[in-house]
C-alpha cells in the first residue's frame, strides 16, 4: 500500500529487469518510488519499504524491478547472517583435515545454526559435533574452548530433549481426550 506524498523521482536508465536489460526495450520503467507499507514474511510485523531504499536497491545495487522487499530490516539482517554462516560452514566442512581453530569455528557455527533452527537437532548432527570435539581433545591448547563448546552442546541437547518430552506429553493428552 503506497503512502501518499512520499514520491521521489526515479532514474529509469539505471533500472534493470530480470532479463538483465533495461525496460525490456519498451521504455517501461518506474518513474517514481513511493514509501510502501508491507508485512514481513517472516515475523509478520508491519514495516515500510522506503522510497529512498527502493532507489538504492533498483538503481545503485542493480536489483531487478521484479524483486520486491518482503522482509523487514531485522529479518533481512538475520537472513544475511544465516547465509554468511552457511557459506562459512560449507567452506570449513570441505577441508579434509581442519586445524583446531577451524574445528572450533565449525562446531560453534553448527551449534549456532541448530539454535537458530537452520540445522535439524538430529542425533546424527550431534554425533558429528561430538566427533569434531573429540578431535579437539588432542590439542590441549584448545581445552577451554572445547569445554565451552561441549557445554553449549549439552545445553542444546537438554533443551531439545525437554521440548521432545513436552511434545510427547501433549500428544499423549490429545490421545486421552479422543
């Protein structure tokens, strides 16, 4: 929903469409940007996609006009953080014999992504993390970090077990009420 009296002039020559060309060759482009009210796809809170932000997206960054802003700033920032973490995780995971600092980072990223819901809290995932922590036990210079990571792992596992017991109790109550 457009917010009245918020228009700023656009520069059509700097706009792109998905095809990578300017205006499909028909001279179609946005002439003005307006502040627009949106609802965040992730958190459902209302936010404003400001005209200045649109100009930056579509003219400076070269984002195609078909791409729309569907997340609030906070959720976009969180998504970028997760994408960086996934990229770094994949880089570290690809190393055949990671050194201790790399193992520490790999375990820490894994635990962060489990906590954020990006990795499944699956026994196989926990097993892989324990394997990396066991490799770290050979390096006594990393003992403090290893203990901290092991404690984080134990907290996450305990939280998952508690959630699972709660779910099982709820399911049991539903069966009893039928």
